[in-house]
């Protein structure tokens, strides 16, 4: 019902003008938001009626609904519904017959139904009186007089107007939150963007708001909140677009990402494969969206040790992105980075290093020096340099990655935990165990807080920390507590 009301209201030319102007203003930054509110009020605000003391002047007890009138109205309504039966299909006939049966029961035994109707009308009258300051006294008196006589038509019209007004306010707030999310995202303020998009999705849970909320919450490391938004996105997309629509494939992919981030690999894999299958069917084999799904499925296969299966998917994703997006696109850099990581994991360092360097160069050129994706490329290249014994080259890259991560993602993001853990390994490998200890402990604490003790990443980093403590700081006060939780998992 609300959507129908909004569609009628949005036929007004002023609404189109306002939204276009608000969108244009949003492009110039957060400081314009006050101007957006001014513009909305300027275009839409109606003069509020002076506050009135709503008094019913002609709806006295004599006009209240009586039992004979109640029965007459019920019989007329039943006759109208009976007349509709011949035009109805089977499903509709069942619903109509249920209404006829209910009305017949009320007519045959009217005492209880009449009393319930009187209470319902009194409740509606009370609600109308509460809106007295928003309505003219004449209209309010007229509506209440008709309501007391059992005629709800005018009250219905008033409540529809109120619902539309409230819905417009909610829709406006959702659009504003979404706009603020776009501004924050453009500034790579992922935590702020996630908050705004999440609020937009709460106010208006549409495909567009849910997909942005899920994406930015995931990027901000708020995996549990992202999981809920992406789960709802799948349900809504199947309902609105169908199970085999490209939008549903995107929703499935994003939900699978949430599951993978939570360590639920077995649950994620069939969703990745379903999203990939739908994409091939509906978009073809060379669409950029297909590259995203290939890349994500490959990431899961790599995380579960199936490196031979992952490599051709990474290569196919990179090929699609080079063909469709070009060699200097950030997504192409991501594919280079991921394939290089795969090669690094299988010991193919000579092939991996130029890919890491190319990804880093593209990232700096297209995203700037302070982007989280650039931090990821720096970290990965540093890890390869460390594994090949080039510690002097690795350390400044590792420190730069961690600094960027803390600046852009915050100190509690799981990616920051990974980069902290990797710097700790480098310090340990170069004989600075004392400097490494607090970093190992920080990484473990971040993972425990963000992902929980049972997550595979938490388990891995905690075991790394325990090994370090046993070898280099056996008397450390945190060792016993970690041993109690993670010692048995080794």
C-alpha cells in the first residue's frame, strides 16, 4: 500500500526537481547536507494549519452506530461480496467465501461482533483526535461524525494521507543516509560509509540499500552485520527478480563472501558456484561480474588448500578483466594481486613478484597511495620479499601497509590483524623478538574480537603467537591464557 501511495506522490514534478537537486548537492560533500534539507523544505513544506482544539460539534450520541444499522451494513457488504464470486478465480473465490462465512456468522450472532465494532470505531476516533493538530477542525469533525455512524471512508482517507506523509519522511531519511554513505565511500571512509548505508537499509530495505550496506560492512570488517544484510538481500532478490536473475547471482556471491569471512567454507562454496553458473547463463563468459565470482571462488579454494583448482580460476578472472576493463583498472590490479598470491603460495616466486609489483603500481596510480587495496598489495609484496630473504626491502613495505590499514580501516579490522601479524614475523625473523611480541598479541586480540575464537584465521594467528611466546617470552603473562584456549588446537 505504501509503495502505491509513494508512486502517486512522486508524479509531482517538484519531487523530481528536488531529488535531482539533492543528488547534485550531495556530490559537493557533506557540508552541503544542510542545504539539502533547506531545499527539501523549500520545495515540499506546506503551511501547517494553526493548532486547533479539535471539538466534535455535531457528532453526538444519537449519531452513533446502532445494532439495526450495524446489521444492515453487514448484510449489504455480504451481498456485494456474493456478487463478486462469479467474476473471481478459484483462489479469489476461496478468500471471498471465507469473508462471506465470517459476515454470516456476525449476522446470525451479532452481539459480540457489534461490541467489537463499537470498540474498533472508538479506537479509530481516538487516533483521529490525536492527529487534530495536523487537520482542520471542520474536516476532523466530519470524519468523526461519519466514523461514529459506522462510515470509515473519510477516516481511511485521512490515515492514508498520514501514512504517505510518514513514508515520505522515512524515504527521505533513507535517501539522505544513502547519499552520506556514497560521500563517505568516495573518501575511502569505509566505517562511516558502512554506518550510513546500514541505516539506509534499515529505513528502506531495498536491493540497492541492502547490497551497499552488506558490501561496505564487509569491507569495514563488520562481518556479522554484513552477513545479516547479505542474507536478507538474497531473500529479497529471489522474491523481486527471481532465482536465476543476474541480481540474484550478485546477492548469492555477496552472501557467500559473508559466509567465507565467517569461516563457513562448506556453506559458502555451493553459493559461489550457483552465482557463477547463473552469471554464465545470463551474462556470458566474458562479463566483469563473472570475474568477481571466479576470483571469490578461487579464494575459497585456496583457503581450503585446493590450490590446483584455484589457479585456473584466478587466471580466467585476470584475463576477463584485462579484456573488459583494461590493464590499468583497479579490479585488474586485484586479480594480479590474487594470482600472484596463489603463485607465491605454491613457491613460484619468480613469476609472482612482477605481478605483485604491477598490481601495486596500478593501485597507486588509480586509487592513490592511502587506499586499503594498496595496503594489501604492499603487504603481499613484503611477504614475498621476506620469504626470499630480502628483509631490508620487505620491512618498509610491511610498515607502510600497516600504517595505511590503521589510518583507513581502523585498529580493529581483520586485515589490519593480518598485516600486524606479518610484520611481527618479519621482526622475529630479523632477531627482534621483543619488538615482535606485542604485535603478535595485537593481531591475536583483533582476530578474537572480530571473528571469534573458533574462526580459522583466529586459530592460526593464535597458534603463531603461542609458538612465539614459548620460544621467546615463556614467562609472558598472556601465555597461560592463550594456552588454555588455543593450546589444544595445535
